[in-house]
């Protein structure tokens, strides 16, 4: 575990998965969920080079099937701390024999966690070190503490989108394959999703694709305090473990989707995926700020 303190805030990041395990903001509030293994042992895993399970457990790359684990392999791998400053930590994962056994590319994945004025930002840089095109998807899976103060309830909070949205979100079947969509009520302003545990029990995950918004706020519906999560990616998933009434909400920016029920299985057919030419790199990530 690497610990860094800066101007009254504190982060703790594990070399395993380059996962932020703890973030305490300058007001002393724990912003990242505790990772209680009785509920969900992760806190903020990195999803690369796939998201969720694969259709029939495999994806086809260059005419061959590859069995990439759920949410990719990055979360299970030891990263190396490759750079550190007074306000940031950078961890790097590169291809090795084990990654090549499930994903046939040379790559480097750099994950940087940096303090910001009101919170932190996490940045992903993917480098294609292969001599050919490399497809992938990538995403964050941070769990944020909710409620955020004693005496409050999860259901006291709402998720408010930056811009009006139509409420459409994708649905997954029992095999985690996207099989359709439905529309949720976002209120009179077309921006506000009310948080109800029973909806997560029913849906498991809200998956919003093609949003107008590039930020959302997790805020108390009465006093308006909470956090804002900003992201450049094209998909946003919202999740808490079904059946647990757990005190956290995952706000997950994704560049990519879980598999579609009717997909071809070819990586290059996956919606929102990125394909890098030889020698190219791609940068994305998210920012959390207290409001």
C-alpha cells in the first residue's frame, strides 16, 4: 500500500490493481467505500481490457478466441509504482506471459491518482506497444460512500446529471449480456435519478450510453452537499450490490460496454471500444470533487 498526504487530504493506493483503497478529503470525510468483504471487497478497480463478463466467456481477436476474466485482468495484477510527486502517484502495468495468455498484445497501462483542489482525479493512459492494431475497452469502478454523514440514509441522496437526459438505460440478462433497454423517471428537470435500493435489486446496474452529460452529482436531496464526478467517456454505469442495502454507490465511467446478447463476439464489433494503431496511446479517466 502506498500512502500519500497533501494539503490535509489523504489517499491510499494498492499496488494490486493500482486500486485506490481509501480517500479522505480535507473535511475529514471518507469518500471511498470501505471495501467490506461481506458486501463487496473492491473499492475502485480499473477495468481493462474488457468490461464485465464475456459472451460465452470469450472474445474473438484476430480469428482466435481469448478468455479474458470478468472486468479484465488489470484489477488482479500487481502494478509497479513508476512515478511519484508531492500530489500524485503513477502505477504501471505492462504485458507479460500471463496477460498474453488471455490478450495477445504488448501494452502499457499507466494509472495516475492525483490530488485536486476539491478531491482527486484518476487518469488512465493506454499505450499500444504491439506492431499492429490493438482493441480494448477501459473503465473506472469507484465506489463512493453514501450516505456521507451520520444520521443520513442512502435514500436521502439523488444522482443529478449535468444536462437533461431521456432516462434510457440498458438492461442485462442473467448472463450479464445487454438484452434491451428501459426508461427511468429523471424528474421534472430530466436530470435527477432518485436512489432506491429496490431498483438496484431489480436492475443490478443502470447503464447509460450516449449521454449528453459529462458529469453527475451525488448529492443530498435537501441540503445539496455531496460530490461531483466528471468524465470524458461515453458510458456511465451506476451500481450498488443488490440485496445488501450497502452504504455506497459506484459511479462508473466506461469507454465500452458489456457484451450484447446478439453480438458477433468480435472485439472490433464492441460498441464504444477503442482501437489503437501501433505506437499510439489513449488517455481518459475521471475526477471527483466535493461540493
